């Protein structure tokens, strides 16, 4: 399938995902800006999130189970509710940065995209794959936190200290969302 067909199919899927509530509302405006350029289309995205997961170690795909997630700042009470309702031995807390997967028509448009995103704080962005008719780019910032809350049944962060973790998490989450705004402004100037 040629570029135009793939792009059309991806944009249709995005529309379906929006209608079914699978797309973060606070990143939709940026996806629309990127997708308005004929040399790009997005395939997946996240505006950044705070999450709590059950896993022995973070990053265990297929093993890790997310038990709570928020795409907005949280309160300590949210975290306490999750901890009190979960009896699992290993619980991890994380803040994940915004991430967008973008298909680029060619290497030149990919290089142009990488310059824009890196200049606007998305330092962990890079090429994920190259085929004769497209270049896949992962746009990712470095704003993140990963910390154990419970290991082998032992509370790692005392409850009276969770406020410090939540405060830091909210600041990191909001910094990532501000980066999205800057990226949108940069794309609008193209």
C-alpha cells in the first residue's frame, strides 16, 4: 500500500479511537496539527500519565498489570485508595512522559521532525524503523519517575512521605504537558 493509503487508513483509525474514547483529550489538538501535514501521520500517543502497577520490576511487558492511571495531577488520597485496595506484594509508582508515534513520508521529513521535537524538549526521540516508503519516529520526552511503593510486601515509601512523591509526580507530569504546548507552537510555525 502506498503512503496516501496508509495515511488515510491511520487517520480513519484515529477518528474511530477518538469516538470510542481511546485518545487522551489533552493531546488531540497536537495530533490534529501533526496530522494536518501531508508528510506525517500519527499512529499512537499518550499525553503523559501517572500510574500504579503490580510487577516485580518495572518494564516487564506482558507481566506488569496497571491498577490505576491518571492523565492529570493527583492527590495523596488517590494513591492511598489504590494502596489500601491492593494486597499485591510488589507495587510500583511511575510518571510516564508524553509519547507520540509518527510516520514520516521520507528520511528528509523524519530529520525535520526530529529537529523540531528535540529542540522542544523531547530528547529521547528517535527513529524506530525505516522502510522504502516511510520512517517511524517515536517522539518521547525524558520527564519520568519510577519508584517502588511496596516490595515483597514491605512498604517502601512511608505513608506520611507519600505527599512528597505525589508533589514531584505532579510537577513532572505537568512539565511534560508543557512540552506538548511548546511542540504544538513549533509545529504551527511550519
